[in-house]
C-alpha cells in the first residue's frame, strides 16, 4: 500500500489560479527540495504524518468537495503523489497539483491540472527551474510566477514570451505578498500588453497572511 507524508488536509476557499474563489480540499504533502526566500509554508518542510493513499482519498471525500489540490512543500518529491492524483480523479474530483517546477511534471496522470510555479530570481531558487516543464504544459495547465521586483517581472515576462505561454497555457503573475504592490505589477503587465492573469492570494485577504490551514 502506497504511503505519503502528509502535513495537513483541510477545506478552504481556493486562493490562487483560475480556480480562485471556489471551495477546495487541500492535501499538503510534507517536504520540499527548495528553500525559497519568501516561503510561507516552512512548517511543511519536516512536519507531517504517514498516511496511506486510500486514507487520504477518504479524508478528502469527507469534505464533499469536487475540487481538490495536492500541494506542499513539493508534492512531486514523494513518489506516490501521482498515484494520489489518479485516485482522486477516479473518486470524481477535479484535481490540481501545485509544484515548484523543479521536478518532472509528466509523471502526473492525464486529467490532473498542473500548476507549475516557476521560481523567479528573487526566490533564490531560479537555477533549479526545469525548463522542459514549460514545453510540456498545455491549455488546461497553469504557469505561475511569484514576482517581488522589476527584475523578477522582466525575467517572468521574457520566459512567458520565450515559451509562448500566452497562447499555449494559462500564465499567472502573483506579487510577493507584503512586498510587491499589486498596482505596480498591474501597470507593468498593462504597459507591456502581456496576456497573463494577475492573481492575489485570496486566502491571505480573507484570513490574514499567517493563518495556517486555509
Ligand atoms: S517550493 Fe514552495 S514550499 Fe518549497 S521552499 Fe519554495 S515556496 Fe516553500
């Protein structure tokens, strides 16, 4: 029986992506292979308990949500993550998997929406980006850039253009909460005529920036 180390399972309002605003069940897996400067889930680096895949699927099912997100930490760092995505799809959920973009996304089952977080220079982890992932994303997938400075913005903009993401996928630009004024990022996007979605972390506006399990 496959097992995963789980940090937390909870129901909340999806705060990001084009699914923002919808009720969603979250499975946060423990452990991460990166150490981003602005990380807001450091508590998931170590903390967690082993659960069987079936047990996790039942916990998600108990919420009655039709939308589920597997996140972390870095979910793809655990070998059984694709099996969990498959089992949730089989249970009738729409499944989102948010990954930090450093590991192969093609191991995920067809039907899972891949949200690939591309680490900009300000994260301190941009040398870990697996660029091949940006060739693999499709129209149902989302490619997220968390932006903390003009340098990050230009880097992200150039990546969006280089990989044709405006036409091939769903690019998301997200300001680093508390560091980057959303209005400034909006002006840059509009100034360049970039077809990307500006997203704010809705859950931080609803419940505050430091609340866990939302
Ligand atoms: S990839 Fe995510 S969980 Fe890992 S350090 Fe970066 S922000 Fe934190």
